[in-house]
C-alpha cells in the first residue's frame, strides 16, 4: 500500500494473558477489511506500550501516564486504550493536551472529552439500570447491594440506588468491601440479615469472586447478579464455574451475526473469543473508518475523521447496535449494546 505507515498506539493498562495477540489480530482484521476498499492512506503500524494501572495491586496513575507519554513521543496518530475506567480518566487530559484521539474501552462516560473517545465495553452509568430492570422483570423486589470501594464500584452503586427507585425496587442493604482481595464476610453478613430477594455486586472482578466463595462457605442460596465484572469468566474457566447461576451484564450476543462470524474466525486463528476481542475488532473498524474519512493524515485530522463515522453495524451487542461519533458525541455504541447473560456449567449463555 502506498503512503507512510499509520502509527496507532495501543495502551495496555493491565497485563495481557496472551501479550495482546488476540486484540491485535482483531484490530488488524478490521483495518484489512477497510483497506480492501482502497480508502486508507497507508498501512497500519501498531505501537504497543504496557502499564500497570489503577486500581490493580501495585498499579499507579504514574505508570499509565508514562506509557501514554512514550506513545506520544513515538508520534502515534491515535491511541487505543486504556481499558480500565480509572486509567481512562487519567489519560483524558493528556489526550486533549497532546491533541491525539484516544479511544478507550472502559465503562466510564467521564473519560470522554474533545480527544477522549469512548467504546463502551460495559458502562458504569448504564449497567445499573439494566440490572434493576432485570431484577424487576424477575419479581425480585427486595435487593441487597455489595460494592467495592473502587471508583467503579462507588459510581455504579450511586447509579444503582437511583435505578432501584425508578424501577420500584427496595434497596434493603448497601454495604462496601475493599477493592483488591476483599474480605467480604461482614458485607455479606449485613446483606443476609435483611433477607433480600436478590444479592447484587458492583465493582471489579475480585469482589463477586470473593462473594460467591463466601456464599458457598456460609451456605446462603440467594439469586445473585452483577455488573460486567463477570466478563472475566471468559478469560478464567475456574472463575466462570465459581459463578454458576449468576446473571450479569455482557456485551456479546449470539443473535448478532457479526459476532458469530468474527468469533468463528478468531477461534480458527487460535485466539480467545470474548468481549475484548470483539471490541478490538469494532474499535479497529471505527478507527480505520476514521482514517479513511479524515481530511489529512495528522492527529487533528484523524480526530475529525472519527467524527464523520456514522451508523456502522457493530459485532458488539444485539444485531441492531450501531457505532459512530459526532460533534460532542464521544460514546461509540448506540442501541442495546448491553445484554443479560448467565454462567451455567462454566459457559456464558443468553438469559
């Protein structure tokens, strides 16, 4: 392909089990599809940087900031990442200062800004309403909540409290537990004392895992549901089995033919199939279309090109989910991109 390389940074804010191979495969596949149309001004070149971000044990905002600066210094035209809400918020002012479109795939709408683009693999603000509607549909009216003390857990808990009121649910308990390796005994005890119809956890993946082990220890059987933290079960088969019977928020659906086709292709290529891989493809498609529609090959032009991407069908979410951006519009996914699923026999199935 003629033209200079299109330098795209990838900011990994947590250790990648496969070194980021599946994510890169998905992004490259999307660029290749757009490249076939002859509209890309050059070949894709990915530049990876890894940080240990918040709120992981030993993680820091400084680590994420340093990784972003390395990508900035490398002269990338756009950045994919970070994945965790805390770190997406860390890089938001840096993206604006550098004038580089940064497409994070966290859950925080607060990560959005002039150059802060947001692909919603989960949503701190939308998920609580989906969960409240799910509980109301099941007739589970008395709800106990356990959340961790992370930014994610606290923000979701606040939105869930409002959602309970909107859906006529009684929030009979709200207890918190530490973020990493949480001791949940007291919090679960408080929740149990209220004799709820259902137990909800909100936060990072360590919390619901600790809670399900505690429920098994004390012999408490109660309908359980959680936010998209349980997506982690796609990567850890044992944790998926530990969450037997839990319902949760996910971003993939077998009703979406694009997800099915991409999943088959990923599996054939030897890659893990999950929301991260599917999201990597969708983000790659958005960014490739942004390059194709940009009026020039500069950072500012690429950000402007993303604003021109409209109504692209996504592999994420239900079949009618669309992607795109626009003036003052930095949320990529439109429509029902969140779905309720359940872990059964170590497999994620549609609810």
